[in-house]
C-alpha cells in the first residue's frame, strides 16, 4: 500500500492512496511530498525506479530487507536504513524491522515491511499538523527518525522494568527461572546496543553541517537525536552491569544456601557420632563388661548419649554455628 502526503503553501496537505503522479508533484514550486510504502508490490516498487529514479543498488537494499543500518549519499538524494525495535517478551526478546528512507530536495520516500504503530502516529501528525510538512522535507525526515529513536526509549523503559523485577526476584527467592530471565534480558540489552551503536554513527554524520539536503537549522535537531542515542547506549551499559551484578548475587545466594545445608547436615552428623560410638562400644561381644549386669545400665547409657548430644548443641550455639 502507498500513502502519500502532498503539501503546497496555498493548499495545505493533501492525502492520497495508491500510485500517484509523483514526478509531476515533485516539480511543483514550494511542494513537499512524503510517500510511504508499506509492503510494496512489484508494481508499487517500480515507482522508486520510474518516478524517483533512485540508484539500483539502493533499490536492491530495499528489496533484500537486510536489517543493517547504513547511510549512502548519492548527491541528489540520501539513502538511509534504520531499524525499529520492539520488546515482545522475555521468551521472544526483541522484534527488529527495517525502514528504508530516501531524502531528496523536496520529497521523502519511506519503505517498510512491517505495519508498526509509529506510522499511525506519523500519519496523524502529517494530516493534522501542517507545520510538520511546512517546515521543510529535512524536518519531516527528522520527525521520522526521531519517532524511531523515541521507540528505542520506550523499549528500553520496558527492559528496565523487567530488570527491576528480576532484581526483586534475586533478592527474594531466586530459582532457575530467575537465572534464565537474567540471561535472556542480557541478550536483549546486547542486541539493543548492537542496533543503537551504528544508528549513533549515522546520526553523527547527519548532525554535522554542512549538508546539501539538510539545513543548519535541522542539523541541530539531528544532534539532539544523537544525544538521545548516546543516553540510550549509556543506560543500556548500566542495565547490562546491573544484570551482571544480579547474576553474581544469584550465584552467591545459591552458594550461601548450599553452604547452609552442608553446615546443618555436618552438625547432625557430628551430633550422632558420640551415640553411635557408645552403641558400638556396648555392642561388642565381650563376656565381662561391668555395665552388662547392672540393673540401670541401659538407662545410664541412654542418659549418657542424650547428655553428650545436648552438650554438643550448647557448644554449637555458643560458637554461633546453630
């Protein structure tokens, strides 16, 4: 599906669907055109070659759907590939999709194969807020990139919440599911960093004037997006360290519990060693043993074993082993 937004100073914004006369529209003085292509067919993709005459290598990148951030300067236009990230869940991890953008002197063409919610937001802005189109195509280009980066912030907020939950689990009663969550969240944080870092490099190029398609006024706003990406990367590093610390706490907790169990089992073993020794002593088959013919020998042996056990318990308590 193709949806286009055509702006003229005297007519405002006109919204159209389907293939239009884009070549003619772009030649109109003072016009701004945004063409958004969602899951384009072969016939719709032909617009990129026929109407806009983009380079075959750039069109090949669009069709191949390789999710890799890049920016190519073809003098007459800029070709930018960015990635949209969404957090699905601890098991599923991050969902990554691609947006291809062509920026010309007065037109922006976006191509994507995922019907993301951010497009509804951008469509609404383009229809209701005429300033988005009136300020220039470079500011429209900025609005799309800025919305993508804002979605990174939303994804990172969800990951931070999940990490806080895992921290509470680690400090409470951690189990195997807890350590599994730690590893999956670390995977997602690292994947987010691998996406943000190349985006940051691309935005640093757009933020450095001069550029023939991006005005000095707009480059300041791209610099702000770059700062956002730097912050996202720093927060991701911090959250990764938090997960590493949580993993250490988990292993420490497991080790402490294991040592506690071993200590209790060792104490029980020590408590039963003296009675076992006494029982073995009186169980030997000697004919002459003083206690064998004594009327109270059995009660004496029980009392002696009980006294030894109680004495050991008191000793362990004084040593704070119990």
